C-alpha cells in the first residue's frame, strides 16, 4: 500500500529535491533507509493480516510526535480513532520504541555527514519541563515553572546530534542527580544505543 498517498504527501525527498516535504513523506523515506518500523512487532507475536497495518504505525507515531491526539490524526489521515488506539497499544511499546530508536541512531552514526559533527564518543544531557495534566507519580508542583504540576523530560544527545535516550524524571530533581542516576545504568535505552553504535562514553565505563 502507498502510505505516502494515504497521508496526502506530494513530495518524496527533502534533501534530493531541495524543496518542501511533508512530514509523513519524510518519515516514510527515512523508514525505507533504516527499516525502523520493522521493530514495531505485535505484542502477541501476531502477523499483520491487512496491508493497512503498514501505514497505521506511521500514523500512530505522528500522533504522539505532533501531539495531535487520536481525534486530530483521524481527521488528518482518515484512519479511525479506534484503529490508532489499537495500533498504539499493540505495536508502540517501550521495547519496540527503544529498538526502533536504536536503528535510527545506528543509521545516523554510519552516515558520512554525522562524522563531521563528532565521532559519537561524547554526549550531553538536558532536561525540559512540561506541564502535566491528570495524575502522575512523577508530576510535582513547582511554581517557578508551572501553574499546577509538571514533569521534566531528560534527554541524552550525542555529539553527532542524535537523541539516543529520553526519560521522564520528577521536576523537583536536580539534573545532576538525574545524570548520575542514568549514567549508573538505569537508563537501558542509552546503554543499548551506545553499545550498538560502538560508542565509548563514560556511560559504558560506569556500567562496566
């Protein structure tokens, strides 16, 4: 099935053409090079029976990436809210998302342009604070940043500008504490990404 056509994209390449490209078309083109969507396996090990299941994970990923919600993506893609919710529940799990992200990081690491920024041996981390709706174990009140409660998204970035790990921490934590906590091996995604990409960072040294 032509998923690009399903989302209404009219251009194929952003880099090759030098023009504008719609986000779904760009996502599909990246998948053609990296095969990251193959990591989205069914939780019950069931094989997809419908060709639409090739397109549905793209829509589910964009739903979360663009913060559209199921209703917004259903209007944009023509895929029902129930289908998007079902796909997210059965295919977009922590382990499959981690594997898909590792494939993207590794492909980025192998790209010749990435070497111009760095060797992939250094990394940095920073937290971004976001307001939180509803109840959450990690949400806390912090009047300096939120009217009510919020959380901190702690992101790890390599010197090649690839994000290899993200975790949510209480917004009342000092980020230095979070760095030592994750460097100690508690964030599996970053260690897996470093190992698979043959990085030699202090994170690996801490977990050795």
